[in-house]
């Protein structure tokens, strides 16, 4: 179940965001910012689940998964904790 997998990963993702090791990109996905990262598999799993969620929402709304992801990225950026690395629409990374 996607929700339970995402919920189980959340504490580790929150910790990695706080360390600045990963950030939220402008497409609604996580990006590894500090190399080398032993968390690549965690980020890939989270991004795959997000992709499936965005695809399902896009089907219901008769739009594209890319557009759903971009909209979600705006929501994530708004609700992100201070210190989270966020990619803006022009591709620049900034701390919230």
C-alpha cells in the first residue's frame, strides 16, 4: 500500500531534509543534494510512490502527472519546515 510505505519512510525523509542531504524539487519529487548519498534507494522509492500517486490523480482530473507534480511541489514548498532545501520554478535551490 503506497500510503503505508510513504508513512514508514517519512521520519527518515524529514531527518535527511533537516540535514540538507535531500530537497524538494520543483516537479514534486525529492532530489539528493549531497553526494555520495547512501539514501539513494530511499529517495528513489519515495519518488516512485509519488509518481504513482500523481499519475492516479492526473487520471481523475484528466490532466498530466507532470502538472500534478508541479502543483504538488508548490504545496510542499509552502508547507515545508524552515531550513528545507526547495527548488524554485527557475531551478535555483534555496533554504526555506
